[in-house]
C-alpha cells in the first residue's frame, strides 16, 4: 500500500554532514509518524529518531544534538539531517512510517534503506 524510498546516503569523513530523504507513495493517509532506524554492520537494527504528526520527536542519545528529523506531509516526505557524523554512525538507514490510531493503527511500512559510511 505504501512504498518508501530513501535517498541521500553516501560516504563522508568524520565531521561531515548528510541529508537523507524518504518519499512515500501510494496510500499515505495513515502515516501518523515517521521514523528512521539504522543497522550498523553486524548489529541489530535500532531506532534513531521519530517525529509524529503532533510534532513530538525522539532522538537516540548518541545522535541528539547532531541529527534532526523533519517531515513535510504535503510532500509525503521525511528528512534526516545528520551533522557531525562519526564513524559509529555508519549504517544502513531505514525510513519507516506508522499509523498510530483508529483504523490506521498498526500500519507500518519500511523502505529498503540507504547506506551511510563515515570514515577517514
């Protein structure tokens, strides 16, 4: 029902910045929140950040102050601005949308990820 496509990944040096985008297509009416997760090499997928329709945000402690999530629901797009990237940020980053209430509750879609590599 919903297709999510991430873009903007790449390779940067420590201290560099990247801006990831996630574009949703299909039936986007049940998108109540956007999240970004990441999977570092050999590691479990972890929640990095989310933003809800009400503007509530969450950041994993290690990225707080460096990463900023935003969304533009008119464009069915979410963004992840990543500043001062560090090697430990190296991961495949996945966009996710969630329905949080009513008939939308439980609707959950994922993109295929975009690779971010931070190295000297």
